[in-house]
C-alpha cells in the first residue's frame, strides 16, 4: 500500500477510474477542487471551483458530470469550462450534494448530506433526460452508491445511520448495519461507519469505514469477507482502477481531525493505492 504523489485533501471523495483515459479523478469537496492523476506518466492536474465539488462521473459525450453545492454541471476537461444543468433541489445553506455515480441505466445518481445531522432530511436524486427527480429520502448522509454486476441491485448507505441498504425493483431493505460509537468511547474500539463503496467482479461490496481506519469487503449476503487496516482514520471511498481493474484507490479526509491523530497518521487526506486479487467493475458513463 502506498500514497499517490499528489497533494493532500481536506475531504477527498469520489475516486473515478476513467476507462477511456486510464486515469484517476477525485474530488476535494471542501477544498473545492477536482484532481486528475495519470499513473503511467505520474502527471497530476487540478481544477479549482467557487463551490464545494462533491462527486464526478464520466459522460458519454465527453468530459465529466460534476455535482457541486450550487447544482449539477458538465465540465469540459480540455477548456476547463463548466455549464450548469440543474439548480440545487435543496437549501444550500444546510444541504449539499454528496456521493454520486453514473448507474448502469446511464443516469447520474447523486445523494445529499443534511449538514445539521439532526434529522434524516437528505435525499437521493436521479438525473436523466434533462430531468432531476427525487427517488428516495429519509437518510441523513447519502453515500455508498454501487451496483451489482448484473445491475439489478443498487447499494446505498446512510453513513450517519450506520446502515447500508440494498435496493431491488424499487424496494429498499437493510443490507448491513454497524454498531454506533458509544459516548466517550475511544476511536480505537470503534469500527467506523459506512461511507463510499465500490463493487468487484464477484459481486462483493468494498466499503470505506469512516473513522474506522479500515476497508471492508462484504459478500452479497453482508458477510465480512476481508478487512484491510488503513494508515489513516477516515477513508471515504474506494474505486477499482488500472488496466486490469485490480488497483484499489482509496480517498480520505483530514478535515477537523485532532492534531495528535494527524501527527500519528500523516497520510490522512491522501489517496492510497494497493493491489488486490479480484478486479472491480468498470465505471458507467452518464448518457
């Protein structure tokens, strides 16, 4: 396991291995920045924005789809120009877009985070055909979007609720729940809460456990098949990359972490990379 030779993020998120470019993209939400790294040349690029940029997805027409606090945008990588597609369907003072991905249906699925975190007021949206529709709600921090290899099951997490859901045919069921941290308990005894996720070719879900300093591989029935301990406290999302889709990239956060934690875990906020035996699934495109 190693860290990419790129700047640290405040809240690194949404790693995307672009199958056509063979390059990795990711966002720094609070840093309002989009990053690109080419492993073959070790070249790094970044673009700055004037609004929090939560996630990205490749577009079939070229460029990327971006979900920012101020709405949905297309982004031209060659010129650096952005065009707004939709206004935010929420009050930006208390809510913003969070985890989002292109689905096997060619739509852009994106959830929100309700920042006061005092009630389940966040939602999941679907952008397709020029229409942004709300498809689900009653969560506090929408996260963890991933699809089974056959596309029939969508996985979706409420990070604050410590719960992963499986959605089939529009029906939502609890897939996996995790224990909450007891008041006053040490982080060393806390397994974390489910943040971003990625699907492998065998139909197993890889989940970043925020504040748990670990990555889990879950079977289609929710059994923990593998635990990877990480050298940072707050991993945010994994994705599979490389020509064989067997390099696992993991973004992380350093925001509001205690100074002693950052001193003990200096890779906080960095992007980690490690090789795995099972390949992942290629990213879908927004059509």
